[in-house]
C-alpha cells in the first residue's frame, strides 16, 4: 500500500490565503441584494461554510475618475508639484473597498495587503496612469508620501494596512493602470520608500512581477543590495508569464500574490481539462507551496462578472451569483490552514498523490492530498487520526469520514485531513 509520511520539523511559517476585489469588484459585491451579498461574503471568508480566506488585497487607485473598472485616486490632480503639500480627497468609499475591508474585519481578517498598480499620471513620464510609463525621479518622495497618506486614511477608519507594495507587475505594460520599474530601479526605489514604511510600522512588499521567473530577478536585485534587502520584508510574484517552479532567492517570506487561470468562458466544473477548472487551481496551489515554498497565497478576484475565472460570478442582472469549483479548490487549504501555521515535510511514494502538510498554531495537523489519478488510491498515514473533507465533481468540501492511520482518496479529488 502507498505510504504518506508527515515530518515534525517545521519548514516555514504560513501567513495565510487571500483574495482581491480591486478595480470596482468590491462595489459589484456590495450592490448585490442583502441576502446574496451575505452569502457571497460567507463563501469567501467564513471558516464554517466557506473558504475562510484570511488576507484581503486592496488596490490603491491612481485614476482621475471611477468609470468602468478604473480606481479613483485619493489625489487625482497635481497638488502643485512634487514638493507641494498633499491634497488628498477622501470619499470614505475608495471604490467600494472600505466597505469590504470592514466586512473582512468582522470575519476576523487582520492582514490587509495594499498594492499600487501605478502612480497618478502627473507623476509619470507618459502623463497617464495607464499604458506603463515610469515614475519621474523628482516625484519619488512625493509618491511615497502619497501611498502612506492612503494608508493613513484607512487607519483613521479603523483598518490597519499591514503590507504595502509600491508596484504591481512592473515588467508588464497594459492599457489600464500600470507602471514600469526595472529590477534595478525597483531596488533603488525600495531604499526611498522603505524607511518611511518602516517608520509607519508597515511591511514593505515587492515586486509582484508578471511571471515567476521575473520575480526571481526582482528578488535577486533587491537581495543583492544590502540596504534594499534590509528594508524589503516580503517578496512577491505572479505566475502568469512563467509558472511557479522554484523558491525565490531570499530567506524572507514570499507570497504567490496574484493568479487566476487564463480562459475566455465562465466554468464551474471541477475537472474538465480546460485549464481553469477546480483541479487546475488545486494543482497550482500545490505547486506554489511545494516548488515555490511560499508562505502565503493570494488569488486574484474572489468575485467578478462575465466570463471570469474568479471563484464566484455575479449574474448579469446583479441579483444573484454562481459558484465555481475553484472556490472549493482554495477552501481545501484556506479553511483549515490558518495564519501562523507551519509547513511540514512530506514523503509520499505514489506519483499521482500530490501532498502538502501543515501544523496549525494550536497543534493540529492538516494534510491536503490531490489525487491526480483516475482511480481510488489507498494510503497509510502513520499516526494520523482525524476527519476528512473531500472535493470532486459531486462534492464541495463535503465531510468524508474519519481517518485512523489509513485513507482512500477518490479519483481526481482533493481531500483535506484535519487531526482531532
């Protein structure tokens, strides 16, 4: 029989699992009728009936208005040059995100990760917050003050931002909010904003490259500069252009900080080979924790519209919603592996069983097994006793019995085992 051995020595701390509702998606959630709105919030953040996500990623707006998907800036107009006093305009809404942050606090979320896709256009060499462009050197200090001014507005509302990223996908240009930094420029800017972030009591995160290979290069550039390395608290990357295939070259915590699969249709299936079904998401989560050795995992949108690869889609009439199996792929880890857990070493002698293991702060162990085979596989799990939940085409984190030293893993399924 197949054997799965779970080590006892902790490998690294786990910060949690998260989602983002930037680019007006928080407003889409808020505009649902009261009943469906609460159900959607439960699906994302409840530890009893949903995914129990524990990190909320917020977008720092840079646009002059909030039309379409644009995120209104808290300083949309030039205050009078880079040395002028900031002129922040606070609408106590922030593109719907303040409401969501308050809801997240009610569910117990305490990790708020804020990302800037771009500086406002007047700070950049292309005069626009869209289409790439670079931050003008004379605006370096003012941009840092601008970002921290945004966090101060949230703090005054009772939301303590914990992690701040001054750039998102700095190696990717697109026709919405985007801004370029080379790895060397990102390391240099770390030394500008880093001391301010440290004094404010926040963690500095960077640099959210568009591909994991690029994230390696940005991480290396920061880590090879002793001053920048001392100021960067969290290294982050996205696996769009290149998948997670190795750890980032640092001893600091690392996050897979944004991803959802490509595709052009809404798909609710668990396993259809499309590449954006539940199995594909589960495999990517597994790879992030095993190949990438990450400390945290942040999916892209939790809720969106149209032909989205978010786990939840709001109906076209704005009154109801649909749930994809992608949500339950996330929940297989996020509901049970809590912030402060540690990853544990796993040995498994069956190539079709992909296994990750963790120990929560209270001492309970969580073992997540993705069976990629088309048949049931039985395995010994010495010393493991607890309860199981399973997800496949028919089940969504459904109770799957008690485990006492052995378990049977259904074909093409995800099973979460939690010790009593």
